[in-house]
């Protein structure tokens, strides 16, 4: 099992878009998938409720909610047997965000970032905290950048590329700025599950992202006892 946290304290950078599309793509490939939502806005949880039975099943955990009466937190957070990917959507800001806990329960941290000066500056601060406060590298966590809402041949993208090149963190996906992601979110599906032919252009990014994750899963850098851990 591989535990993947989608994290960035900057709001609106696309954490839920990444978490839901990755979950749907993994599930559609026949992999047991859990989507865990720590964000009180519950965007991933609402997306999952909109998902019909005609698509690959994803087990959802509304981690932001307290346990129901008569149950424990451990029961609420339990990961089903046979799960291959646990994908965690996290909130923006620091007020409800325990960076150390989220880092500790992840093997891989995906960081979405938008091509704007504000987002680049905020993401730089977050990565600093991820390394210093969360001790992500000291704990042998794998980090990767996802460039979101990219438009080619723009100054904003050029600035983002310069920023990303300055980091010792791989850029594993570039997601197009397209309405297809909005249309898919409304239906509780991933962009690769849309029927529009033009939307299939976006499937390649998710295929490459999953290929990278599978390489990580096979990497000796992540202890195998960590990969076998389920609910911690």
C-alpha cells in the first residue's frame, strides 16, 4: 500500500482536483483505492457522493468529521483490506492543518502549484515548512510537484518553470487549464472518465503520474514495512 498526501497550504491550487482525479484513475485501473478527506470544506467527500455506481468504486473517509457515537477514531480511519493507494486531500492554511501528522502518515507528498507570483511565493514557504517543520526529507518521504492549470507560451508559466527548476523536487505532471476538470468534478468522476474526445488529451498526465507512483512503490528508498502499514 502506498500513502499519498496532496498538500499545499495555499488555497485554490488544485489539491482536490489532484486528489479526486488521481483516486478515480487508480480505481479505474483496478487498484483498491481510498480517498481520505481532512478538509472541512468536504470537497472530496461531496465529489465522492456524486460518483455513481457505474464507475470504479473508491472507499471514502471523511477524516475531518468526529467519529460517530459508539465508534472510535481508529474504526473511522480504518483502511479496507486489499487497498493499494490511500490518497489524502488536505485543507488550506495552517489553522486546521497539522503538517507533522500529515507528513508522518504519508509515503509520498504531491504539491500542486499554480503559475502565479502569489502561488509561487506561498508554495516556496510551504515547501520550507514541509522540510523544516514536517521533516519530510529526514523521514525519507518522497516529494513531487504538480504544475496545475498550465497554459503554454505564457510569462506566468515561464516564471513557474524557473521556480521549479530551482528546487530539488521532480515535476511529475503538468495539468492543462481546461473546463474539463470542472465538468468532471460536477459528476463525481475523473477527467479521464469524460466521454468528450478532447478530454482524452488529459489522460496522459494521469498515466504518467501513476507510472511515477508505481516506480516509487517499487523503490527501496521507502521501507517495505511502511508500505505494508494500513491504518497506522
